[in-house]
C-alpha cells in the first residue's frame, strides 16, 4: 500500500489518505486488528515495518487518536517523493500549502527518522524542512512561525530512506503511550502501548468471559491500569489533548470531536472483568493505586501488597483460573519484585547489593547476573515457577522477557512465544499453561 497522499498536503476535509500509525516492533499485526475493530471490517489497513497504513479521513484520524491502545502516533501524509540531497527535501516540503495548516503565530518542530539514508546530517535535513515551512508562510503572510521543541502546534515527522522521503504531520503531538495519568517524570519501565500489546496478544479484552486478570509484579501499575480501562470500556485518550486540536484543518471539526469524546465518556461502565495487582512493597502498591486513581480506574483494580513467591491466587466466586500478564525484572535487582528463598546464596547477595543500573537485556554484568541460571534470577524464577505449579493450576501466565532461555530457567514448557520489542530490547512474550506439577517438556 502506498503511503503517499494523492495531492501534497491536502486538507483533512477532502477524501481519505493513507495514514501511518507507528507502533512498537512486533505489534504490527495486533495494530491492524485493532484499527479494523475501531474503523470497521471494510477499512483498508495494511501492516508495514514498525506500524500500519490505514486509509482514513479526518474523523478516522481523530478516532484512532482517541481509541488506539497500540499505536504510538497517528501521522497524516503531506508529501512524498524521491530525493538525493537536502535541497530535494526542501523542494519536497515547499509543495505543501502550509498556510492551510498553521499561522505564523503558531509553532512547529521537525523530527527526522532515517533508514539507510545517504544524508550525513539529519539535523540539517530537519533544518531545511523548517526553512521550507517558514519560507512558504513568509511569502503567503509576511511573517514566519517559530520553533518549539517541547509542545509545538505542528509536529512534523520526516522519514528518509535510501532514495525516497515521506513527510507527515503528527496529529498526536505527545506519543499516544502518554495517556495522561502517569504522575512521574522519569522514563516508564513499561510503556502503556506495550502493556496493551501484551494484553492483546494474550487475547484478554476485559469481557466477563475472559476471566480475572492478575499482575503479581505490577510496578507502576501499567498492565493492570490498561486492563481495567479495557474492562470499563474506557478510551485510552479520554483524559489528554492532541496536536490536531490546534491545527487549522481540524478546527471546523471541533463539534464532531466533542461528540466523539462525549460518546466515549458515555460508554464507560463498571468493570466487566475483575483485575488484580500487587507488589512486594507498600510504596509500590501505593504508587500503582495512585496512578489507577488518576486513570479513573482505582475502583476497578484490587491491589494487595504481597510477595509474588507467596501470594495465593485472587479469589473470584464461581471462577477457577485466570490470566496472569507479567513483566518481571531484568537488568535490575530481583529482590524488588519478590523475596528469594531464605538463606540462599543469591538471596544473601540480593540483600546486600545495590540495584544494578544495567540496560534491560544488555549483556553486561547486570544482565549476566540476572540470567546466568545460577544467580539471583535463576533462583527467583525457579521459585516462582514452583509456586505457580503449586498454587495456580488452571491459570495461564504470559511473561515478557528478553531472555530466550526463560522457560529453561522456570523449568516450564511454553505453549507460545510472541516476539515483542521493549524499546530497543528484543523480547519474547511467553505463554505458560499452568497445571499442578507441570514441568518442562
């Protein structure tokens, strides 16, 4: 599917264009299914590298921003064509009628992504795109816009390959994994889009027939919050703003946008399926509960401070079994997620060592300690699997890890492994069907 607009920079009031929805690697097929569920079975959608192409109009773009849990952004195509140097990129951008998008009183920003590009400076490429926008507006209005690197009115994204370039308007602004509820300023250990992808891969949609959802190592509460919003029918973008709201072509659609938001708010209901979460320390569960309150789903999640190696399954009347979705620690101290067996050598080390600031999955000292099969991680995952086999018969566990030998460490046989990327880290989402005394096959 071509991702070029039929005419450079045409306004969203005109017929549909090929939107591009970036997503984490490994999520493309799930995103195609989600977009089709949001836009209808007749929607034209195709998976691409690192995202999906969706034929849609302005209303579709607005709906995808509001409702998509898996996309990172919604990009509107402005211009596409061959290039050899930055002058070609400038000429490409000059074809866009920028005065139809912003005024000189507004701001812009240009991000550049390259794959096998011959360009020697991506910053210079961004500068030339900015020059094209400013030159056009100065000629059209007598004034030029300024740059805002933090919250621009018009965020632009330029993709450059070996010999072709594509320029998009980023209708989302801040990435869509920023749902508006997280109260910290640090990098999230698990982005909301990846948590949603884990739930989608597990087939858990928040329906009553899906049974309970449990994250025994909830950290910031991301997985549980995504699950609770699914169970309550809550749109992920309901409490945040989007860049398209400040762009001229979308202002005539302000009434339709308010109606779309109102319909999404009216759709929220009591949770159809129970969601449980826990962590080993009170400050962790308190923080996760605070996040859930900001996300509007505090009453839809039952939090409990408990050791993952000791906690019994959540009790749900009339139900046996359920789904665990877990992002266990890697490249960090295991003790933060659950206590190790008393008196074990690895347990003694975890009690005295400082947390390792290793990059998850990096084959440095921290990662080796985490997954050498004989250190703290080896004992932790062996103990966790033994506990699950004793207590969680009938449950299905989905575990995200960069360690391909995780089933061996847990002495469990996976029934499925789904490739997913946690940022730059290649991971697998392992599915384990838990039965009493289950072991590696």
